C-alpha cells in the first residue's frame, strides 16, 4: 500500500508541511499521537507527531524540519509522489479534560504537534493561554491557527524580529508569578532544551507540566529500546509505548539529552552521502545537457 502526498507547503526555509492520504491512520487519531513514516522501502523510520487530521477526507498532516538525510529526502517529495509507510496512530493521546486555565508553550516546529492539543483543550472548555517561540519571524508559522483556539497568544522571538524579544520561559514565569494557583496545567512541546527549562520554570510553582518527547525510535512498539527515557529515581519509560507525553518534572533531562547524541556520527555520514549523491546526479544532468 502506498500513501500519496496530496498537498505540500513550505512554511519556512527548512520547515515543510505535507498532507497525506492515510484513512486508516485518521480513523482513530487523537491529539498528541504520532506516526512513523518511511520515504522509501529501505529508508529510516521517522517518528513525526500528528499536526492535524481530517477524518472525512482521510488525510493526516505532518510538519517536519529538514535536519538530516531522511528529512531532506522527504522534503524533496512533491504532490503526487507516494510514501511506502505511514504507520499509526501510535502512542498515548493527550489527556484532554476541562481543567480550567491551561498554558500551551510551543517552540519552533513544536507548534505543529501543539496545534491539535490546543484545539482539543479549547473544545473541552478550557481557557487557553498560548506562548509561541522561534529564533526569528521567518521561522514562525500557524500563528493564526493557534489564535483561533486560544484566549491569549504571546509570541516570542530570540532576535526580537517579531512579537516579544524573549525566551518562552520569560512570559511563562510572569504568568505563574502572577496567577500560579489558577493555572491547572502546562503543556510544552519544542526543542528538548526548551522543554527542560519550561519544566524547571514550572516546578517551583508545582504546576503539572506535560512534555512530548520526539526521541530516537526504530520500531515504535517498545521492542528496540531506542526511545528509552530515564526518569528520576532510576526508573525508565519508552517514548513509543509509554509516551510520547510525560511529566516534565520527573524526567532526567541530562540523560535524555545525552541519548540524543548517540548517533551523531552516523547522522553526519548519512548527510554526507546524501549530498554526494545530489552532486553526482547534478553532474550527470549537466553532462546530458551539453
């Protein structure tokens, strides 16, 4: 079975959106869950959190950043091309309820998986405060979609090119200092370092904080152990079957960040091979046109 790409959109220099036809996935998909895809039959298995879905159309939306050979190859796909593998939905969905007032903190590409959670929380009757962050204005996307399901939106950029010049933890701390007793829960999705410091920011206020981990993953069923997440007290969980959402206050963040560097050498080698193959093809095309 193949899964056609129905729509493709460039959100920023390295971030792309694709809408895939995968009716079996969206039949049971919920906010917070993820997919595993492959670009070709022999390709790496890439975990991507579901950014949106349409049950009537049978479509699922993925958003990804081109950072390695596999995501670069995925980004080269066009409308009409197909993917051999779209497996899911995987993982536990977000626990959605009417909590009261919640804060959703999204950094960078983390806006994509945060969107369905924000929508579900709002539809459940919550008052939703959203904090969005990126390095600069050009890397921000889906602000209007987040505003549609948020009662308040605070936008931060590292360089001050749009919104407030600040890290997302700054307005979060201000909100907690002024009204922590009324904040029922915080969700944080983004770079690992961001989720770590969001958790450190909320911990003194004892506000429950949920993070979504996009760890190294192979099979997505808990068999390989690649997505092992160390917890305080020497406990361990697996992101694919126990997550991807976890209590940010009990994660051993130093060990999580260390595990993410395990395959840096292999990732670099794969990227070099990808670039060499492109150079070879470009040379062949140039020679044929002479």
